[in-house]
């Protein structure tokens, strides 16, 4: 299975979250991630779409699955962090 670049994912998902990015990098569906992390797949989808905050328990379970800290995936309020495209400054662009 071919891995998509970050730019391709940002085009498809303009508000790409770190959680969805990690999941897609590992070629997991929400169902697979839910089964492996013991989190309801519907809840994962709602968290990825920024429709729900993640409780501390859910944050820990998902972070543990990805071998990272919850702070890498979620902000202090429990919302998913989004991946932002870094824009070049005007004077750094090629003419």
C-alpha cells in the first residue's frame, strides 16, 4: 500500500489532526484503531473531526497505542491538535 504524502493528506483533509495523521500513516481504519486501543471507533471519528473532546483516559489509550505522549496529540482541553501547513514567507518564495 502506497503511503500518501503530508501535502496529499492536507488537500484531502484541510483540518487534518495529529491523531488522524498517525492513524493514516499506519494504514489503520477507525475500527482497527478502536479495537487495538480499546476506544470506540465512533468516538475516535468524532474526536478526529473535532466534534468531541477526548477524556484523559481516551487520550492515554490512544497515545499509548502510538507510543507517544498525550500532549503530542491533544491540547490541554482535550481537543485534537491539527497539523498546519507551514507557509513560506513572501521573501522566501521563488519568483
